């Protein structure tokens, strides 16, 4: 269950960094939290007041115990300082009328609980682990999520629309120093050409017949949730098909159209075709401009002949490239059916970093197996994979370039350094704002915290 605990802590009790560099320095230099009495024998009390917001001893202890459950160590003073920072944000947010809607909170709450359920394996397993019902967990976490979202919104308002120039990136790099730059693991650039095996009309007809039967079973009283677990091809099917509160813009257009057309709780749509496949959708609840639904997703299966034709077609394309009749990039533009890479010459983008470089362990296991032994410029054999919508895709791939492990530098890692510089600039603005607000905001700390080595002195007056 360690993975579940990790996700739980990060999602609900994760710290908002005061500044990446300051936070690391604070963790390295502070003692182990002796400034606070042990949690086991302290009666709960208010230990800090920020404006009209309070921090209780139990708030600190709960977060401390969550971190300890991971086998990690953290100073309680560090926990408190992060709480003070967040309460300062929330106090100002009230004055500036910065709010989040109930539907936004519920959407975030549902999505995060769905993540926990996925990690645990089932709703029952999650309830057993936390010794609470889903309803109790929602009640416990709702206020915490609301505060986190308001704090984040306030930070966005303070920082504003930031931009950063190449000169600023270079100055940041020089200021931090080469020796302090992070180590970048070996990375590769990957180009690919993909084709979809066609589905026969019979495959689509058979699929719809099966889905109509499932829909009838739901109408006749069977559990939609149970049928989703048994039959849905959505990776989140273990959650009973529930996808959480989402707006029209966050959903596939056809799915959104069908979902928002449902009127009553429990109402079931007809078969809906989207870019992901075919759905049966059930309405759970509507709140404002968002809707929570569950669905059963199914996809038609290509027949063996279609798979063979796709593989043969890719072999023919690769043969043209190897004979220098066409470059890989032009072949991707002319022949690839994968829209996410076709128009940039087949270049694959890392969704985690939004850059065109991957560490090998960031690759999908299927891609890793196909590419791990390739040399630069060598093309893989055709293999079966999935696109970003989960559809079956046959493709060939080529490693365009490979870098060795190295310290981050401006030439090879400019985009990564740009992101670091942007975060540094943003944190600098927010830290300056905090320093000023500390001067004009009522702040009181219990005497037991007066020896805390906070990163800024303004918390103790």
C-alpha cells in the first residue's frame, strides 16, 4: 500500500514549495523537529493565528504522521511554516474575493479519490485502508482541498502572467552556477510512423449489438458500476466507470453532448461514438457547468487480416526509407496516420515534460522493449502499440538522437532551464509579496514554536 499512501500524501497533504531552493536548504539544515512536544500527549489547541485563520496542533500532527507513514522524516517547524504561508494566502484571498466554486472543489475531490481507488484496487480496499467510508473521506478532505485550491489561485493572481526571456534564463543559469545544476539522465529523441488497422463494418455492428445488450441490462436493473468493471475498456474501469466532475471543454465533444443531454440521475444514454471508441453513459450528478458521469467504453477489434496489412504497409514504408527514397520525416508526413506526430515529422513529445526528449524509463513498456537496443538512426520492426486515445496502433520507431548523463546546460537543456527559471521568478515574486503581507497581517504563534528556525523571520513578531 505504499504507493497509495504516497499518492494520498502528495494529493492532500503535499506542501506548496516556499521556493525550490529555499525548501531544500531548510530540510537539509533544520533539526528533526524538537521544537514541538511529542504529538502523543498534547491536547489539541490553536497554535497559530494568521489574520482570522487558525492552525491547530492536530493539523500539524496529522501531516507529520502522514509523512512518517512513508518512512520519511520532516521537521514539524517546516510543516508549520508551510501552513502559515497557506493561511496567509487564504486570509488575503478572502479580502480580495478570490474563491473557488463548489463544483470545482467537488471535481477535484472526485478525481483525487478516483486516483486513490485506482491505487487501492477498489472502493472497498480504500475504505478498509483508511477505516472510513467514502462519504466520511469526502467530508474530511473537502475543506483541505478547498484551501489548497484557493491558495493556488491566490498565488496565480499574485504572480500574474509571467514571461521569461532567453537572457533571463542565461542569467539564472549563471547565478545558480554550473556545479549546482541538476544531473540530467540519458535521454533520447524518438520519431515514429503509425498506422491504424481498419475495422470491418461487421466488427462495429457486433460491438454495438453487445453494447445494446449491456444497456438493456442496466435499464432492467443491473448495476452499471458492476458492468463497467466487467466490460469497460477504459483504464479507470476499476472505479466503476466514474470519471468525476468535468466541464464540456474537458470532455470529448460527442461525449459531452450526450452527457449534458441526460436529465435525471441514473439516466443512461444511447450508444455514443467518440474519438476514444463507443460509450454508454450514465448520469451521476450535475453541478453548475460540470457533470459527473460513469461510462462503459468499448472499441471494435480489427480482424487478423487487417493487422497483417498494417504490418506489411509499415514494412514497405521502412524499405523506402532504408533505400533513401524518402526521409523518415517525410514518410511520417505522407504516410503516418498518427495525428499527434504526423505533422512534426513523426517526432514524439514527452507528455510529462512537454519536450521532445525521453528518459528510457519514461517510455511506455511496449515502446521501451522495441527501442532499448536500437542505435541512433536505426528503425525498429513494426510492433503493436496504443495511441494517446488508447486506440490500437501499429508503428515503427527510430531513435533520432541520444544524450549521455550530464549536468544541465544551456545548449542541451534550455527548455528545462527555462522552466526552472520561470519557477524561480514566480517564487521570488510570491516571496516578496509574503514578506510585505507579514508586516501588515496579525500573526501570533504559541510560545512552543518560538525556537523554530523558519526560513523567514516575519512569522515571529
